[in-house]
C-alpha cells in the first residue's frame, strides 16, 4: 500500500466529514490539494506519535479543561460547538470549522503528542474554544457580514460567507482575545515568557516581533480592512518571509498586547471584550495610530 492509499484508508476515511470541513474553511480549495498534502507525510513519524498518545487519557482530560473554561466564559448564543480529537490532519494543531452539520473544534493530536506537560494542551484548547464562543455571538456575526442575520442558522454556507468577510481587523481582535484567554481566565500574570507560551512562539520569533513592533503596527494599518486570503496568510501565517517581510503569525502578538492593554485599564472585563464588536475594541484601545 503506497503512502496516499495508506493515508486515505487509515487517516482520511475515518474522519472524512471533519477533514472536508477543515479543507473547505482553512484552505479555500476543498480537497483539491489533498494529494500534495499527503505526499509530505512521514508515516513513521505518525506511528511514533500514535504510541505516545495512546498512553494518555485525552478524552477525559479534554472534557475537564473545556468544562472549566466554559464556566468562565460568556455562554454561546447561535450554536454549541462540539470537540473532535483527530489524528492525521498533518499540519493542524487546533481549528474551529464546520462539519457533520455542526460547528466543531478539531484538535490534531499528532502535533501535541510531544508536549511536555498539560499546560500547552490547555492553552490550545481554551484558545480554540474562545474563537467559537465569540463567533457564536449574533451581534459579532452581523458586524462581520455587514447585515442582520434575520434568523439564519449557522450552516456551512454562513461559515463560508464569514470566512470570506472577516477582515484583518477582525482577526487582530479575535486572535488577540483567544491568545490571552487561557491565562486571563486562570487569573495569571502575563509577562513576555507567558505570551511566548500562549502564542506558541520561539524565543527569537518573539524577540524579532518586539523589536519591530512600531514598524508592524504601521504596516498593519495598510491591510486593516483587507479580507482576502493573501492578507490572511501575510498576517496570520506568513509562510514566506521573503515575500511578506512579516514575522510568522505577527498578528497574534499585536492582538494580544492590544487586549492586555485594555484589560490593564480595568474599565473592561474579559467577558466584556469577548462580546464587544471588533470596531469598538479597536477604537477603545488606541493602539492603531501609534505606528
């Protein structure tokens, strides 16, 4: 059995509906590029990760972390997300998507098998959960779409419209809130070390972003209202530094310090910011314009 056949049989087919949802919402290509993805797989590495995972009680641990976080976050409105633990999506650690006719939080277990403690796993789960709690708010969905929902259900069509409508400004606030959520709801002090952990940065990555912070804010303002895939890659992924000259996932840090700055004023609670419209969060922060 060759690599592609093995992947399809053992990884893709058991989770086909989730995989299709992720392919639609995270690559914009559906399944057209799946063979290219499969060609990059190292099945020996997957086997090693699998044996690391099977020794741990992932389901019980996940349920405990999510239950605790739900008690400290505003309730969901338009939908109640489900959590799926997957093995075999290659590059994905955690993502919110739409599959099996429902909103789901998908966690790629192969990339967390080597975590040295439960803390980074907890950070990942709470980060992804916060995205879906915020996305369930009707007022925020209407802001992104630019029109009233008028009773529309949250289905795959609406998810696609949102994906195409979200601007870099929306991502700035959304990723900033989700990035600090694990520490805020745990009542932790957020210093540079904790920011690096929360954002899954390397030390040199955080150092470069901090050194270039003023420059990055100035560059961000040029792209603030873009909603194209190119802008999303530039700020949320940056796979090609030569092309964009932006540190990888720089937007996450900018969003995080914007939220931390607002929380430090003690005028707004984290729950307030979670349910607040993007434009109001940005206007209140005063960060854009500091250049």
